[in-house]
C-alpha cells in the first residue's frame, strides 16, 4: 500500500475532508471528526478506529499496535503497511468511517444522507 491509494480511498467516502495535523500527519474527517490518520514521515503508517473484536485481532498481528493516546478508544496503529492487503485496509478504514458517522447527531447524519 502507498499513501496515494489510501488517500484516494478515504476521499472516495461521502463528505470526507482532509487536513494536515501535527505537521506531517494527513487526517481524514467526517464533520471534523477524524476516522483515519495517515503518517507520512519515514515509512507510512495508518491509524484508524475499530470494533472491540477487530481491535484485539489486529493487535495480535506483528506490525500493528494500539495507537498511542488513542488505544484505549480502540484505535490501532499499523506500523508496516505490508501487514494488511488493500482489501483489508479498505474494509477497516470504511468500518472506522461508519463508526464515526454513527456517533454523529441524528441531524448531522440526515444532512449527510445517512
């Protein structure tokens, strides 16, 4: 996986915006709420929110750890992009997106078409 593939996938999701935070991290948001962070310094890293079951399963893989500061909220940090294939990345990122959408207010979801 490379930065452009992940970036293009995130931007293909409805109403997504992107922003650079912490100088080098590309953040993808829905209604200003982050669902995916793409680390662009050194080797690429990807951080996203996941379900309880996926969190435990993913953290058992070599190269994936609980995300610093966010692990308690079930975010993982994929340190090596080769640990997941493209389909897995897309599935987990979309799941993160949908989890964030589900936390938006009813009014926000309606305005976004959910």
